[in-house]
């Protein structure tokens, strides 16, 4: 078949392809779960940034229900709350009387730049839902958070930070507690103190500082990289992002699953999701006396209980709660 190279025809074809792509993306982003149930609240606004939105499915109950918040991954530069719409976990939680929210947050390229802004967005979303607990029929004392990749690290940061409620803040939302009942992390990192990664992954440090890695670390810190800048001097930022160091026995119980292969990572994905991240979290939790369920099957770490993330959350939110 001979291609008609008429410019108007080519423009028309490009328009059709764009329209089909746009339409198909919008079709897949309808907040409808695999049981065909639409979220009760869609694109609820919890902050000032355009990505400060969440959707929430409410479990049917006359009494306030527990809540699971899902945080998507994407390296703090991509991803969307719609990734969770078709998950089996969403409907399993609803069937057990647990409401479910899935959230968006700003990326590290957005002002004020760096991943700490992304983390603080997720924190604020938790506080926003707590502040409006009556509206959503949520029991604010029974909230669990989990996510994948960047969402996993965000969940652990919230879980292992001291309560970040700012009781003197003029914004009542920020006065709400950030403490949660349980946390889950899939394909997670052990910390965002990236200078600990060579030791965690058994790598020579120089492998972490080549191929513009310093620039990526500076970007994650919210800094503009300049030649010769000493990133390790930004101690306050590093300490704030080091949720591994924050772990203690008073933190919420943790579920971790990293299914990446072991050995020397040869890609960023392997480095970011290496099973040794899970091992580092398990070792720290064990040393602090924190309850944890950790799976990293490619390096032979399996919990003898065999419990799944969903069952772990149900147990902690429904049956470990005093009064049930």
C-alpha cells in the first residue's frame, strides 16, 4: 500500500493517534475497582499543589471503619493513584470492612523540590483524612499505609518518624497525628540516606558516585548540583530522610516484600529494589525489637508465618485493636 504523504492527511492521522491514546488513558483511569465499584469520593483535594488529590472507597458500616492508604511508586518522578484501581488488594480490604484511599503527591521536580516535599505531601494527606474522619466515617486510631517503590519508602518514612503533628500550627490539619497502626513496603528501599547504600548493598562506594549519581542525589535532596559540592555536608536533610535509623520498638509493625534478585545490581531498578534493602530493614527491626514480617525470597529470607500483606493489615487493623 502506498502511503499518502499529503501533509493534511499526516496531521489528521497524528491527531487520531493522539486522540485514541488520550481516550484510552482516560478510560483506564476511571476510579472503578475490579468489582465495578466507583470510589465514593474522587479527586479529593488535600493541599495546594495540583497533584494533591486522593480517591477513597468507603467500606459499608454504621461505625467508623479502619483505613488503608496506598501510595504509588515511580521514583518520585512519575506514577499515579490510578495504578491501584484494579488491584485485588483494594477489594479484599473493602470486603473485610476496611476503607481504602489511593493518593497522588507532587514529584521531586516540583517546588520546593526534592523528595522531602513528596514525603510531606503524603504525610499531609494522612493528616487531612484524619481531620475529616467524620466525613469519611474513618476510625482515625486504625490507619495503615503501604506502597510500592517510592511509595514504600514514603510509607516507611511516615511510620518510623516521630509523630509529626505540629500542635501550634495555625492549620488544624497539620495538628493531626501522623502515627499509624501498621505499615507495608513492596520493592522498597531501606533508607534515603543514599550514602548508606554501598554498605547495605555490599558495593564499593565509588559505584554509587559515578554516572551523574551525585547529580541525582542532589536532586533528591532538593539541591542544584554544582561541581565540587559536598553532599554529605547536608546532614540535616540526610538525617530526615534516613528512616532506617529512625526505627525503634515503639514504631508500628512492618511488612516488607522485595522480590528482586540478589547479587551485584547492574541497573538502577535492581539497585533501588534490591533484596538487601529488605534485609537491612529486618536486621534493624530485629535489633530494636520491632515486630516485622519480611520476605526477600531471592536471598532466602522468608517469614515462617507465610502471612500475606492483606492478612497482615487485616489482623493489625481489625483484630489487634483494643476493644475488638
